[in-house]
């Protein structure tokens, strides 16, 4: 890692930075966490806390790496007091952003859709009051290719991947056959993070080159079963066990 380079952490790690700086009680006022342009995790997280004493009723922290980069009390931009920003129920918060990314990546692979970056929003689901992840996927030019919603309580998909009708994956030509083989090159679809994306109706041009790391390398250390660790660190209680699944050989 280059000197001065910021390590992209998860939402849970960013919350721990605020908790350490402001005390355990501050997280009881959390209403929303946002992260933009994740590859797969964003360089910074914006954390919104309910604060009746603040000018707009909201206190905003921006966390970069292991530091609070800024703190402010914005006057506009948030609809506080209208029910749009209920406080998150920590007893039901079990899935970190790396687990949410894994769900999104699986959904994209299943749909044979590539994407380059992810925007994250952690907020309360208006339907059942549980925390939920809203993920927006973008291509290498920053155009939306799809979105989905995932429960931050169970890891289940609430709303499956809704693909942008203008986004499709460009087929990739397989490697040339070895000497003596008669088979021809065949197109196949890759899908998932950093996959090939083409804006077909907008005539953007050629898709992003395959210079990224493989999907397996990107997500192999993530887990949907981080529930116990997150729950214990944020609430002081642990009712859900950690995932004890071991990686398969070769990973």
C-alpha cells in the first residue's frame, strides 16, 4: 500500500471510529449510513445521527479510514421530523457492508450483468422497522446499471436486482484453443463486480477492459454470517454465532 493511501473500510468499521471518538451512547441516535463509489468499499462513509440540538436536527460525520474527517450540522438536505429518518434498531443490525456487497455481486453474476462501483445506504425499512441496505450499481462511466435492497438483519434479498434497461454485459471472447485443438473461440458472459458493461442504447462505445481483479478474489473473504460480530460490537450482546465456514482449497 502506498504511503498516505486510505484503506477502504466497511460501514461497521466507520461506526466504530465514531463510537470510539464520541462514546458508546452516540450510536443509539444513528439514522443512516451512506457510502459512495465503493470498489467494493467506499473510501469514506457519511454517518447521520439524530440530534435535536443541531440546527437541522441532524449531525453528520464523515469517516475516512480510522479518522473522523469532518463533522457538521447541516441545515438543509434532510427531512428530519417527518418519519423519513427513524433511528436504526441496533438489536436487529447484523449484516455489514461487505456482506451486502457479496449479495449484490451474486445477484449481478446471476443476471450476467457487470458493474464497476457501488453506492451504499443503510437505513430503516419502513415496512418492518428492520435495518436494510439499499445498493446502487454503476458502470465504469458512472451510469446506473441496477439496484437492489438487502435486509441488514438476515442478509436476505428484499428486492432483487432491478437492472437498468440500457445496461447489458458485453460478451467476452474465450481464450484461443491450444495447439492441435480445432474448437473455435466462444463468447461467454462474466458478470459481477468489475464485469464488462456496455451502454447499448446510449452508444457509449467499448466496454471497460478486463484489468480488474477476479470476482473470487474480491469477495472470498466476505461473509453473510458476520452477524454475531457486528451485533456484539455495536450492542454489547451476541445472540447470533459467527460463520465458521472455512474457505475451500485454492482460495
